[in-house]
C-alpha cells in the first residue's frame, strides 16, 4: 500500500468513520491524482461541512503523523465539492480554511448543492438546522460503513506480511536489505540485535515502528526514500550503537531523534538534502560517538559553530561539503581530537580556515574531489602543537602553482609525516618553484605514496630536479600504476634514506631499471618491489641490482621470465625473492641458494628439486606438483604453502621428514581419499596445528562417490579399506560353497538332475509326440538285463504271437546301431503308444533303466497323458523307488499297476489285463 502499512490505513479508515459521524464530507478525488497508498485513481478528502482553522490539525491527529505530507499523506482541497447535473462532482466556491464561514453562507452552499442535483447527504452537528436528517441519510451512512468494512477486510487479506521479508539468525542478526519494502515491517522483536533495511523503498518512520527493538545494536536504513521521521521514533533504542540513515530524503534533522541514543558510536547522515545540521546541536548527547558522517554533495552549504558542540573525541569524521558556501569560525575546533577527517570539497575556498582550526587536533587529513587550481595558502603563526601526521589527497586536481601551495600546507604537519596521492591529476609540466623557502621544513616527510597519478601533459613534463632536495629524508616511497618508465639516476642518488620502494604496475624494463639502479643509487634500500612491470630477463635483472648493497627483499612478481637461465648473480644480502606469476616452468640454479624466503606461486612448475639449506619459508601454491618436495632439500623449512596443485596424497612419514615445519597449507588439491590417507589425517588430532587451512580446504577428489566431501568427514566402507582380505574371504567362501554344493549333489543326486535336465531340454526342442499314424510300436518295454529272460521268452511270446499281434520295441532288437543311446531311448518312447516298465529289484539298480524311466517320466508328465504301464515282476517296496522319481511314486500311490502272479492259474488273467492296457 505504497508508504502506508495496514495499521496506518486502519487508522485512516477509523478517522473516516468518525469524521462521517461528526458531519464530515467524504468525496472521491479527481482520477488524475491517484492516492499514494496504492488505491487506483482515488483520494479521500476529510472535510467538515463548515471547516475551521483547527480542522486540519484534528485531521492529522486522526489519520497519523503522515497525513498532510506531500506525496504520500492526505490532501485537503482548496474548495469543497459539489455535485453537478448528471452526478459529476466538481469544485465549488468556498472560503479558505483559515476563516470559518457563517451559518448563512453554509446554508446557501447547501442550497446550491441541493439545487444542482446533489445526492442525499447527512448533516450531523452544527446549528439546529444542521441536526435535521434529510431523507435517505441513514441508508447512505450504513452503506458507507459497509464499504469501509469490506475495504478493511480486503486490506487485511491482501496486505503482505513484510516481517516475513526479514531473514534472522539465532544471534538476532536480521537482514532485509534490497527487498523492495515500502515500510518498516511490523512485529519486530526485542531479540533483534542488528536490523538491515537498506536499499528499500521506505519513506516514513513512525514512533511505533521500532518500539519493540529495545536491544537493537545496529540499524541500517540507508538508501531508502525516508523523508519523515517522527520525533520519538528512536526513543526505545538506548542500546543502539550503529545508525545509518544515509542517502535518504531527509530535508531537516532533529536533535530529538538522537537524544535517546546515548550508546551510539557510529552515525551516518550522508546524502540527505538538508542544508545545515539544524538550529541546535544535534550531537551534544552522543558522548560515545566515534564515527560521524554528514553532508550532501549539493544541498549541504553551511557549517555552523554549534554543529559539533559536545563532541570531544572522534575516530573518523566525514563531511561532504562539496558545495560549501559558509564556514563558521572555529566550527571544527570544538572537537578536541579527530583521528581521521575526510573532507569533500570541490573548491578550496574555506580550506585554509578549516585547516587552521584542526592543526592541533587532527591526525589525518584526507581531502577528496577537490580542484586545487586556485588554492592559495598564507603562512599562519601558531604556537599550538602540530598533530597532523598524514595528508591524503584523493581524486584531487593539482597544478604547478597549487603544488607549491600544498608544500606550504605540509609544513604544519608533525615531525613524522605521511603524504598520499590517490587517483589525482597533475595538470602541469612539473615547473615547480625551485626557490621555495619551505623546503627545509618539508624534508621531514618519511612516507610518500602515489597511486594512479594522471599527468595529461606527460611527454612535456620536467625532470623534477627542483624537488630533489625534498627527498633526502624519505624512507618509504610507493608509486603504483602511474606509468613510470624511468627513474633518473640523480634522483636515485638523492634518496639516501630510502629503505622501501614500490614501483608496481608501471612500465619499467631492464634498461630503464639499470639507469635507476646506477652506482650509489638507493644506498639504504632494503625492499624493492617491481611487481607487474615489463621485465623479461631474470639474469639481467639480477645483474642490474648488484649495485644495491643493502637489498634484502625483492619482489619481481607478475613479470614474464620464461625461460630462465641456468646461472644468475644477485645482491649478496638478498634473502627474500618473490617470483610468483612469472610463467616459469622449471627452476634452475639461477635462483640464489642462500634465500630464506622464496615465493614461486602461480606458475607452471611440475617439480621442485633445488637444494636450499637456509630456506625457512616456501610458497609454491598454484602449480602442477603431484607430491610434496623432498624434505632433505630444506632442512630449516618452517612454513610451506603448497595449495592448489595436483597433489593426491601425503603420508605421516612425509610430514615427519620436515623436522622443523610449523605451518603447512596444502588444501585445494586433488586428494585421493584412500583408507591409508583417511586413517592418517583423521587419526592425528595434532595435524590441525600444522595444517592452517584444515579442514575446510581439504576435499576428496576420488573415489567418485565421495567427491566434494571434506576429508575430515569422509568414511569408506570396510570393503574399500580391506579389499585383499575381502577377496580372500570371498574366495574361501566360494570354495566352501562349491564343496558344499558337490556334497549336496552327491547326497541328493544333483548330478543326475543336471543330466536329466540337459536331456530333457534336448527332448523339449524336438517336436511333440508324433501323431497316431506315425507310431511304429504298440509299446516300448523298459526292463533290466537280468529280467530279459522273462521279457523275451514270456512277454514277447504272449504279445507278439497273439492274434492280432502287438508290436513291441526292445532295445536289443530295435535300437539303431551307432546312434546315441539317449536319442534311441527318446525316439523309441516317442514312437510307441505305451511304455511298459518291468519293475524289479534289478530294474531299480540298472542305470539305463533309470534313464528310460526318467525320459518316459518327463515325456509322460510334460504331455499330461497316461502312457506308462507298470508291471511288477516281483514284490517291490515303494521305498526302494528313488526319491527323485516323485511322480512315479505318486502314480504307484494313485493308479493301478499289474503284478506278475506266481500262480500259473492267474497268469492268463495277467496277460489279458496287459493287452487291454496296451490297447487303451
């Protein structure tokens, strides 16, 4: 609902109802002025029929403090509305709100509204005449109340729960930045310690929004659209330490906001369109304030004497006074101690006055975004102690003339001075005044830092000889990214006290370096940084620097030294060398053997075989090493950083071989998480004292199922860690299983079952039983050789010589010679109408009888017919039949079989039954 919350809208609707009952007129707004609460093309006016001077105040009190604010609150019309013919609402002539109309004029206006076709209206209150209710007033009022209730319910359902837009962690740190919030969420709890609502669309802070945040320590409301804060909005924030109201739309600042904030130590008011810091001191009660940021790049125009009253000690003060037009005398002098002042000023008109006020209370002056072309500084006589230790000029435009004035300004610094130029422009030719009488005072500069200096007329620039006399006591010089391609030999010789020189990011090559490092140049230089220049030869660079007798630390990283020669010369005292990011692929004896610190990170090294007996620190990260270097080459090594290589593993023995190693960084490698590696790393609690990046950067690369897991948290299964034992156990188990299977096969005739299965499969592939016309025999006789006398002399005679005769198939007579016996058996059974089994003790013991019975058994039950005829030649117990013939045993239990009688008188009946069975 725009800048309004649901509660605010409910207050407004309540005021609407009250106003209606008290005789207010409720009219829709012109559709061209949509209400900022989000209701399309409507604005509601609360206007009594006879408004007086106090009605506006009463209306604001009923609808919240936001009512009446431009752009988001309620707006009173300049004149009441009347209903024109046709029902259209138009403005009517009315006196201004400041004067109350007479009852007569009110009645005349009412008559005009009534006469112009207006609808029925209720007039409650006023004179006796106004107490009379016109016809239809009550239904209209009831209808209005019903509409209000409906709107309230809709807003209850449709209003988003902005508190849900916050994400809070258990300590009470709540983040709601960049959530497009239009108001401060409701329901904020006392458990909140930090609340970030920056970069939203909040426009209003009421005195109830933060009432529950009694323990809040940090509140960030920067980069919103806040233009109004109620007087007591921060009343309950007595514990608040950090408040950011920067880059909002606050046109004025109120001291009542900050009066309860006695614990505040950080306050940011930058970027708000106020012109001054108020009529009274804003910060007099903020005794704990240490960091203060105020001002605006355009609107803030005046610094007043009372602005900083009450502030005695500030760690940092930032003032954006880019458009400063007036500075009250001694405005900043009231602050007794300022560690760091950041001053944004486009023009330096008030800089001398400000500087005089701060000369005895400021330690670090930082000037930003200033054009010093017209800067002039007159000598100031002061007996106060000079406390300024550092000057910083950031994004400042300097000319030759203003540089001379700046040198005068530096005279008022302390004895040890640090001067920094960052992203400055020197619009001149270097034609500085060689006869400056302040040179002797400026010689106290010890540190000079120049970064990203731009000189438009670079190729016409002088050689700076006029400044050589200022450099005698400088100990530290940094000139970065300023396109320096040459340092004159004479200047190098004047820098007799120089101990530290950083020329990173420039255009130096070997020849220009040779001119700079000439004889007697930089006699005290200990640290030289030539990072990211255009050096190509490591051998020539070393020879050039031989003149630097005191040089101990050399940084020539981010140059291109591939390939490197086999031998080189270096300054005798050099103990530290940085060759990182120089594209070298191998190391030779060009590297000095006496080094104590060597950095060869971010190259393409696949091995490290140098012997360096004095090396204490080795930095070799970001290469292609597969194993740790040999410890015997570095007996004194204390620190080694070897992360981001291709190391797969390392063992306890390897680490123990580095006897003096105290710090090892080996993370971000391709670790193979073997059982041995995991056992070593997880079983050494003291390992974390050596591995400084343990365990976050130690991740498994293989096996694949644990890739990405931390080594500390990885656990492999027993099968992966004891593979040999597992294979042995599996082989033993398999052997025992085979042995057991053999015993079981022998015990339960498993071999026989396999043979039968094979034969049965062979038989299954043959066609089904031949049709009746293809049968060759009436019966196939399966019998034991010991029973052949009975079969051949009795059965054959009785059946084949009977009229009509039966044709029997006997293996002795009818099997095809040379054919596999199994095939003979199967074919004979298939070509026979019946199969006669002559059962006896001999039959059970016969192997071939078993086969014949088996195949007949399979065929019999595969085709679901009763082709088997059982003939018991002699009494046979069922238990004598093998268990594997379960179907046969079942037949003997369920069907009739023929039994050969020993009594001759019964034998004729036997043959009759047998012939009948064969015919069936």
